[in-house]
């Protein structure tokens, strides 16, 4: 034991003296090189970042880089329309034109009468439905139990309206919230979670998934670059819209991005 302690101490002192004697310039060069190599490896394995960096984007990027691709290799794309209210008919029109299907993140308290009937019928036709909070309250400050109850209330309301709960795979937390309580509640309820992270995913099996927004400010050339990289790496792209927000939603850009994905040979997923 004494011998081992002395050896460890000798090694630490030796390395300390070595780095102290090194020229500061070379120390910086060596350390910078190591960091650059690590970042390059992460970037090569990582999902394609779709735009501005946020805390959620960096978090999910690191998580997915470490995890790598684990599902069946296939380039897939899914459109998730948030806060699905009156704008859903614009999304449906685009889908019919292109021969594809989308998913709608619904708020049960807001989809009454004809709106709810339409979404319920569309689910039967193969369109996806995601949970998005019973009445879109802020989950960020909520406890685990309160979030679980809100999910349960959403399930119950949708079931009573004729929706098929067993076909729902995803929860889109309201206001892009992401806390430990939210993650645990969503996982314990058996769903996957679509976050506000502006990122492309390694595959469809990840528990936490990012999405790339389409809005009036979307640059089509940049979106084309993101899609081409994702297609080459056989990744899962979730595209996000807010069709009921007229100040943000662009029907034309949504159509063009989805057509790009279709022409590139992505499989549409919902």
C-alpha cells in the first residue's frame, strides 16, 4: 500500500513539473488540439444542429452524440403541428396535395365540436396525434404528480371524444418546457417526449427528441442543407409548425420544405 501511494505521488509530481516547464504556448496548442479532436468526433456522431443554440439543444446534442444511432437505419421525417386549432385545415390541405400525413399536438380543452371531430376522424385515417397538455398550462413549475394528472386528464378527454389513445406515442410539453419532473412523468406514462431543442435526431427510438421549426423566417437553402445531411446519415427529422399562429406560420414554406423531404426520399413518419 505504501509503495503504491509513493508511486502515485511520484507520477503526479512528475507530470506537474513537466507541464510547468513546458512553454505556455505549446501547452495551449496541445490542449486546443485535444479539444478540437473531441469536438470533431462529437460532431461526426451527433445529430445535425438546425439553427440557433439553446440550453436544450446543447443538452440533447451531447446526449444523442454519446448515445449514437441505435434504431433501424432509415431516413425519416415527421411534421408536428403545435397548438392544433383552426390552422389544422391548412396542414391537411398541404398533406393531401403531397400525399403525406402529419401529426397534430392537440390541446383537449380547445378542440371542441367540428375541430375535435375532424382531428378524431383524421387519426382514424392515419394521421398522428400528440398530447400537448390539457389546456396548455405551463408545466415548468409543476410537480411530477400534477404533470401525470394533466396527462391522464388529456387521455381521458380525448378518449371520451373518440380518439384512439393506444395510437398516441408522443407528448409535446407545453411551452417547450423540460424539467426532471416532466421527463419522469412522460417516461412513466409510456410516451416519448418532443422538446423545443432545435436539432435532428439519431433515430425514432430516442426518448427525448428535438425538432426543427418551419416559420416565416425559415431560409429554404439552410433547410435543404439540414435535410440533405440528415438523409445521408439516415436520421430522424421532426419538423415543427404553429399553423394556428398567423404571425408565425407560412403555408408556402411548409409546403416547400415537405416537398423537399419527399423528393429526397425521406419516409414520412407519424
